[in-house]
């Protein structure tokens, strides 16, 4: 069921004109982020979560900042339920969805996690700030 959930998100995002390129496995995303020296964008969701679906559709499809995210971050969706394939103690939350911006080299948060309803302006501000800091 978990794989079907992730596959449906990935399939929906491929059908969209501009979308975040989500990875479905944390370990592979972390390894790629290390290799490419990019921060991680980690979206923690749970199964059967309308708010999670809405966040992905509203904030990570057909938005002006998507190309910035795809160019400067490695993005991964992790599902809370089932066998955790991510460091659950690091990405712990009781609210879903939760969005984390993480320094992949040290696995430290770059910002406080964004919980629940997130505004486009907040994502734009954080993404731009992270990109600016990394260019220095």
C-alpha cells in the first residue's frame, strides 16, 4: 500500500508540466545529495492524508519556484507508516504533512520544520535564503 501511495504521487507529478522531482527512498536521496553537494527537501507524509495530497498538488506542482527546487535540492517523500526507511528520530512529527530543509552533509536542519498548512511565500523565502547562503 505504501508503494502504491508513493507511486501515485510520483505518477501524478510526472503528468504535471512543472513538478518537483521526488525520490521515494531516503537512503538513495541522501547519497545523491552527498554526491551532488545539495541540501535535502524532505516531505514527511502519512497514508490516506488529504492534507498531504493537497500540499503536494498546491505547492509542488506548476509553481514558479519548482525549477529552483529541482536545480538546488534533492527532494524525497517519506511515509510515516510501515517500516521506516528513514531516520525516524530525526524526522519525527505528529502532524502531517511536515516539510524539512536539511543540510545533507551534516544532516542538520537548515530551518525549523514546516508543519501542516504551508504558504507559497514561506517556501519561496526559505528556498531563496538557502540558495543565497550556499553561494557565499
